[in-house]
C-alpha cells in the first residue's frame, strides 16, 4: 500500500469516526427492541467458520510470553497460519472490546497491539478489507481514540465501523428467552465473510469474567442493561448468535479485580498468555484459569457449551502450548 492509499484510508476512517459522535449515548437511550410489526426478525448473525481445513487440524493454541505481536503470530502459525482461515478477497470483521474511554494500559479494553497484529495477519493472508466494530458504553469516538484502537486501525489500514442506528435490526434467537425481537448490529456484517473476536481477559462484577463470549454483548443495541438481571442467560444466548472464524483472547496482562472498568494498575496481573482458538467457549475456559476461577464459579461457560456453542473442557481440543518464559498451564 503506497502513502496516498494509506492517507485515503486514514481520512475515510477518521471521517466515519467523527460522524459517529454521540451515537453511543443515543443507542443506549433507545426504547429497547423494535416493534414486532416491523420487518421480520433475523434468527442469527451467521456461521463464519473457515471451511476446508485439514481434518484433525489444531483448534487451539496457548502461547506464553509477554510480546503481544509475537504471541499472536506464533499462535496463529500453530493453527496453520492465517491463510488457513482468511482467504484472498475475504472481508473480515474484527469484534473488539472498546467499551470504555480509558487507556489501553488499564486493561479494560482490547489492546491496540493485539488488534494491529491480527489485522496485519489478515491483510497478509489476502483480506480485501478488515473492519473493526463495537457498540461502546461510552461515546464511540472517545472510546476508539483513547484506547488506541483507532490509531491501530489507521496504522494497519483497517476501517472502523462505529455504531449508528441504521446498522441495527431486530433479531429473535430461535428458542431464546431474552433475545427476542431485540436490536443487534446486523448491518456491520453486510458483505462480511469472516469474523474474528479479539478480547481482553478481565474480571467482571456481574458475570464473574469478561472475555470472548461477554465481548459479544457489544453487538446489542437498545437498553441492554436490562439483561444484567440474567447475565448468565444473556451471555449463553449471545454465544449462539454466530460462529466466529477465530477467537483471540489476550491474557498477556489480565484485570483480576474491580472489573470490568478497573481504573488502576493494581487491578492487573501479568498472566503472560495469548489464546488463539476456533472455539469461543474453550478460549474462555482457559481465561478462567488465568483469573483463578473454576467452571463452577462462572455458570455461563458450561451453559454455552450445553447450548452447542463450544467445548467447556478446552483440554479436549488437545491445544498446542508454546513458550517457556512462564510456567505452562496444567493440561
């Protein structure tokens, strides 16, 4: 990509971000789900699993160390390389956690280094476009800029899709109790062929842990805080909305207390682990160990597994474990 193309991409992404100012608040102050008299509700967001991988190919890599870029690269290579998942011409959506307008150093959001590493690998594998989205709790402009995610997007040539009302459509999960005719950011998936979830590992006051599955909360619109009354139920239903291509769970540094917002470096712990997996449930099961939790303490992991969203016993995937700087997990 030459300098002119790069500047065009930066300008376009910046214009989109500026156009989204204040929309985060508008979306959260909306009157809940759209009327059932409107268009027929969607039933899900899609199956984005990579097709054609060799039988028996590794489904999970657990990489130990401290360099996020290197950990992502090693983990993806252990699964066959990004070309095994992203093909020439793919339009890739990266779902990040950009919920709060806080610096990356506080660990409340997806780290920009991790995002940039994933985006770069997608482009190198031949992706035609890499899109980044979330529906933050705070103002979207502030969240993407202050977290460093906007800068990472611009540097890699990715494009941010900020939340706007036109992107939301009603969705009714078949058999679901909670997600019925509820607005979700379905418009962000238009033309998308692959989806990668890029999340931090952190404590969460209500859910117990916020990782890959909890990250999907950012696809919801409306007054989504009403779901806090059944946090395990809503995360279980979110796990059924889509099948991602890959999950990148960043436990290089984990927020072990005062989540999900944190606010102090004392809330963080060096846990030196990056998890790359095709299974979001299994990825979160590893993350639980980094936070010092068991499956019994975080009900939604086993609930999501029972619902068919993945494996709660990540060891059944025979994960590839790399790195010697930190003591390997007990497999």
